[in-house]
C-alpha cells in the first residue's frame, strides 16, 4: 500500500531477507547493505539501497557536509514526523581510520599503499528497510534532491523503479573457488608482531602511553571478479559463518567493502548518544564446558577489565566535548557478549548532544574510536603510526548512515575486508598493555580474523593465515 500524501512515499513488499533485496539491486551504482545479521535481540533493522543521486569522496568532504545539512533542513521543514523505521533516506558511507588526519595533526610514517579516499558518502533518495523481528520490508522514496513541488513525481517514479527490481529478484554472480590453498600474506611475521608488542610495552613502562591497539593486515591476491561481486559474495558468507549486529556491504566501483563488525561506534537518536566500545576477547570453543570456562576467564580477568575501563574513560572524554554537561554516564560496564568466534567485554556510554550540534559534530569529536586506538588517544595513534608499516584505511574507521532527520548510526569497521582490483585486504588487532603477553596478543589477532578467514574460504577455497593458526582453531 502506498501513501502518496506525504514524503517519503512508502511501499511494503515481500522479500526473503535483506540480502535477497540487495542482490536484486546490486547491478546499480553504489549498492549498499547495512546488515543486522545476528538472529537475536541485538539485531533488528537492516537497510539497503543503490543508485544514489550524489556521491562525494574525500576531496569534496566539506561539500558533502553542506549538502547533507541543506537537504536535512529541507526535509525537516516540509516533511511529517518520522516513522518507527530508524532510517528512511540520507547519506551512507564510510570514514577511513586515516580521516583522523583531518581532525588531528599526526605524523606520516606508515605507507599509503592503497591510495583510497579517506571518506566516501553517497546520498540516497530511495532506501529499503527490513525488520528482522516482524520479517516486514519497506521501500521509502523521498524525491530528493528536487525542490518541494517536484519531489512527489520523482518520488513516485523512483519508488516504482525499485519496486520492480526487488520484487523480480536477481541472483548474485558467484566467484570461482580455487582448489589450491590461498595464502594470506601479513604485514608482520609472527616474531615481528611480538617485537612490536614489546616495543609498545617499553613505551608504556616509560610512561609515554597506557595502551595502544596494535594491528596486522593480511592481503590475498585476487585473480578474478569485480570488487563489488567479491565483496557481496564475502558478505553473504560472513552472514552465515560470522553474523554480526553492525555488518555492512558497500560497492564503490573501484573498491568495495564487506564487514561483519560486532561493535557500535556511535548512535544518535534525537539528542541521545550511545557508544558501545569492545575491549576484552576470548575465543569460542565447540565444547560447551570449555566455552563456559573461557567466558568465566574473560569476566574474571583483571587485565581485560582494566583495559575496558581505560577505553571507557577515553569515550567519556570524547562525548564530553559535544554533550550537555552532566549527561555523559556509563550505562553498562564490562558486560559479556558472545559471537560465533569470540566472547567480548562490551561497555555502554551515553550522553545528550548539545543543542546546535549535529551528527557530523558528534562524529568528528569522537573519531576514530577509542577502542581501536588506545590511551591517551592521540599519542597512541602517533605510536601506532611509527610501528604499523601500512596505513589502515577503512579498518578501524566507521561505516554507517546519517538520516535526513539528523539521526545516525555507525559501526567500528573491524572484522572488515576491503576489495580492490587484484587483491583483498583485511586486518585484526588488539589492545596492548603492560601486562600483555606478546605471543597471546599475536594469537588474539588470529582468533579475531577467524570469522573473515572462514568467510573467505566459502568464497575462494582454502585460506591460510599463518601456520600458528592451528593452535587457535576451536571449531570442530
């Protein structure tokens, strides 16, 4: 049923799941899927779309901010109150970790070997939403960017175009699996990663920093397939083997992204802000008794608890820069959450955004996330720049949306892969403290990368990260 008297106009339709709807429009430019792929109470909404009316990359970032603010003002002035669906149109994209160089003065030592934009925002007039709780799906069409009197006709035309596609369905193209094992080459040999951990510990003992989140990146040569085709196939595989509440797929043409992130960076609803940093990890085990032991070990770990609390303080400070005085508080501390490959400790920090500020102000005040940098944040970033050999790009940046009405939701881009012509890149890391064991920290990166490795195996065939991986595999 369509509602033509207000914008955006809305149409319900039937689809098996948001992946099916995304496959149906994946041939259009810049398709995306923000995917709550976990089948429990942590995940309710997924959003998808394609064919944006504008795309802005790094060089025109300030123009993107101005465009969003202008169109958001137009929507708020003319359109009715929002529906219960959190996102019905707006900007979708990413902010790479290296976007932080726009916000802080940082050294340039790590090699920029990918040469990708540090931000990408696409503006969508048609957005689909899927409610995992009720299994209902909608299309929303705003008619933007046209002026108000012309918007209804454009909204109608665009809604009909997308409705035909999502109801007709479309199968995604498969990627040919290899028979021989695929080797993922890391930026660190295991011994070099352990030495990097020890170097950070030297700086901690010297009083230079308290913690830093060290990472390594793996690369796989890609023999065939467009980046978007490979990314969508990988995203579908990850939804099976490593479902996550803040997963994402985005095809930018010359590169694409598949993410199975378990971590929310920032959510803005009205003036209410929430961030949910993750610190503390143990692998899952197929034996229930051993799995319970690992859960209990994580909950009782003084080292992991202290690490989490340290990052909570970083996030409280970041939110305090843009939230009303006295509203920033810890709503949950070191709560255990379990995912297919790992157990994590997750905390929740909330606050109320100050009047006169918007989602961009919030993002810039907190970027990049404290859980993937360290403490103090800026000094930790300087240390990581001197140790990690290549720029992180999207890894530990953020992926998400800004609604025309001002709401926003972004993940921390961990458990994520970037696909470029000829290669797949993905990374994993962990927080290093004075109590860290270098070998255990190296093993933790392999545990965190296991979901991506298993997803890649479903797409490419056998994938090997490192011989030592065998010691951390816990699936039967």
